[in-house]
């Protein structure tokens, strides 16, 4: 099941989180045939970075996951959610067939995903999203301003035209849910899990460099931080951003914290400095950790040469002493 969650989060990208905000996201995933460890249908809920609940066609029920959800939500709540999610499963299976037909796919393994999300920021403002993907590509989304569905693939035009019809007005229903019910549930979950969700752990930072000819590859490892949202980048002379050569995803640690690594390639010039910039909600102000270029030191070489000279002279002295003594003895 962990493989399933990883695939969902990779294929269905999430808009970047706003500092000190909270978000509630639901991922609906349907596949055209069993495979890759995925059930034919699943719903996974997240508040920020913590999984709150799960429904799948394998278990046929909705279950709480986060400990603070298990503690606070009552059994009758999960009974109601199970009935709703069973209905969602039937509807989604139908939609999967429609999307396949639109793209002229009659078989094979394909994945249809929908993500809806609502975000509550610390200033009280809200942001909501609704995205639809097929095999990892977005094919349509809900424009919240106009409450209309916008196709991003030609094959989605028939569906968006149907859903936008005045007698259906599906966009308005989705918009109303996201801006009201979704925010209401999010606020309740924030109260349930405030201890975990608002935990602040300062990041550790380690910078290293590896030279290869004229080019030096600089690595900035930021680790042990919580919550997940973080801004990491390399800077030249403390002011200029350097385009990243490689950035990993923000990865979870076993203790519930996170890590990320940002790498750049530079050609160091005398007088230039390179620093890793880290901004996180646990910090009063951003960190700027400087990369210290290693200088070649001749001191160990000098000491070694001096030691060798002393040994040679000592050996020569011993030989001379023995030679003189032998002459005197003779």
C-alpha cells in the first residue's frame, strides 16, 4: 500500500504549500486493471503531510490512519464515510471507462486520478483546487473563479462541455464543497491534530563540495525539520540565486521529520562565496550556511620532510661514530 501512496503523490502533483498554512487533500485513484500493487479504486486523505484516512476497493471500508483522527472521530462517522465512498467508487469506475473511450484506449494499464484540496492560510484566506489526470498528465481542471471545468487535453472537451451545462452545473457544486465543507472539515482536523500538525523542528544543514576539473559540485543537505514546507537554494556572494542542478523531493525520515538535498555545479573564482539558503517556519530568520573551500596546506609536508632529514642526519651520525670508533680500536 505504501507503493500506492508514493505513486499517487508523484503522478498527481500538489501546489506548493504556503508557509504556516494547513491543507486538506483527497486523492481519488482508479486503474483500468489490477497491477503494480494498486487496488482498482482508492481514496487517500491528507492534512498537510499526514495521512488521515483511507478507502480502497480491497478493504471496502473507510478507515482512520492518523492517531489523532482515530482518537477523535466516532465509529458512526466512518460508517457514513464508508457508504459515501462506496458510491464514489461506483461513479469513478464509470468515469474511468469514459476517459479511456475518449482517448481511444481499449485495454492496457491506465490510471485516472482526481485531487481536490482546500488550504487555510494563517491570515484567514483560503485557496482551493480540483485537478484531473490521466496516466500522470493533466487533462482538465476546475477554474474556481468561474466554477467551470477547463480542458487541458483535446479529448476532455466533450466531458467539460457536458459538466458545464446549465442544467448540470457540476462546477458550482464542486466549488461550494471546496470553499465550505472542505474548509469546515479541515478546521476540525486541525483541532484534532494541532499537537502534531503545528510541531516545529529546526533543520540541520550540511554543505559539501566535490571538485572535478574546473567544476565543483556543491551539495546542501537539509535534514531533521518539521513541518514539510521548506525553501532551500544556493546563493553566490550572498545575493544571487544559482539555478539548481539537481533537487530531490522532500523525503520523510523515520522519526516524522523531513530531509531534502539541493545540488549545483559552479566554477569557483577567487573572491566568490557560495552559501546554502534555508527558510523554514521553525526559524526566526533564514539560515545562510557558507561553503568553505578547502585550502591546500603545506605544513604536513614540511613536517614530514623535516622528520626525514632528521632521521637521515641521525643515521649518518651513527655511521660516522661507528667508523671513528672502529679506527680507534684498530
